[in-house]
């Protein structure tokens, strides 16, 4: 594990053999389990780096539909065409209607 000792920001480092079929998927599932546990015990999905493609589908673990809808409405104001990282942060099925309107 790599982490910021002062603020508890953890960066799990999961090593795997990229040449072994199935190892990548196992590691991605393990990473998701770690993040779900973090939320379950009162933490959050991410610290200073934000939510990218890797954590996007886990947003439903921490936020309700109305929570994400409020966040997407803020994005609509500052990025009405959804040009800035359109496939990041929000699960694709959750943000589809906002991306469709922007297109």
C-alpha cells in the first residue's frame, strides 16, 4: 500500500501478471472491493485525484441518484456541451441523458 500518512489517503498498489489471462480482471475486481469497503466504513472513493474511468462505475456506491443528478446539473452549467471529460466521473448510463442533450 502507498498512502499519505498524515491524511489517510490510501493508494492500493495491486501487482499482477499482465500476461496471465484473467489477472487484470481479478485485480480490477479486488480494487473495486477495496473502494467499496472504504465507503462502507465512512470513507470516500477518492481523495485528491478525482474520479476517472476506473472509479466511474463505483460512484453509485457512494452517491444516490439524486446526488449525482445535482452534480451533473452543476456540470451542465459550466460545461453545457459536455466537452470536458464526457465519459469520466459519472457512470455512463447515469449521464447518458445529459450527454445526449449536450450533443
